[in-house]
């Protein structure tokens, strides 16, 4: 695949961002390779109803 | 290869925490990871010494990314060498997040989150 890029003027007035969280990236500039990945785990059994027990010991 | 210049007149960031970063200037390689164990409890008490990541399989389950199939033939010509942002305002950056003004060659960032909600009977 041949990518022919001609960069002309790019000028942004204002960028307002509320939050940049958990391994995310705000980039003002050029980049060759960006790989962002995330996984999220909230299965039904993570919704616990009952006595509020502490989780396992730290470590 | 001639690289462009990122020009930002004003930055307004209120909070950068939990190993986040404001990078002003070019960088070559960024590798970021964040592991989050989030517990929401109906009643507010905090034991301080609880929770270990290896209890939950998500943290050692690899995330498969699409392979980068090189080569990509690229012809790039920067007629105007400036990327200009007048004003950049960010309220918060947390959890290995990066606000980056400048060029970067390679970035790999991964985040894994385990959410637990505990409701009293």
C-alpha cells in the first residue's frame, strides 16, 4: 500500500478535554504507530449483594 | 525526515496524577500500562490493605492487538511544518494517561480494569 501524504496547514483554535484516563493519549503532533488497548471486566458475579466483606489480602 | 513542530500557545491542565504525564517535546517510544481494581461499596469504609491483582484473571490475560503488517510505503511532504493549537485545556489526566505536545514514533498503552460493586443486603 502506498501512502502519499501532503501536510499543509493545520491550526486548531481551542481544544477542551474533560478527562484523559487509563492509558489514553492526547497527542498534538505526528506519530508513526499508536497501539492502545483496554479490557474491562464486570461480570454479573462482580455485583455482590450481601455483607460488605473486604477483598482478599493485599499483595 | 523533517518533522513538524507542534506549537501550542496556552495549556491549562488542572490535575495530572496516578502516573500520568504532560510531555512537551518529541519522544521516540511510549509504553504505558495501567491496572485498576475499582470497588464501589454502598457504605463508605476503607480497609487499606485489601485486594490483590493476581486474584483476578483479567490482569494476566493478554490483549491481542491486530498485527502491524509492514512495510507501508509512505511518501510524506510537510509543506507547512507547524501543527498549531491555540489553546489546550484538560481538566484531568489520570491512570497512566499522557498529554503529549510534540511528535512520537511508537506508542503502546494498555489498561485493564476490574470493577466490583458491593451492595449491603
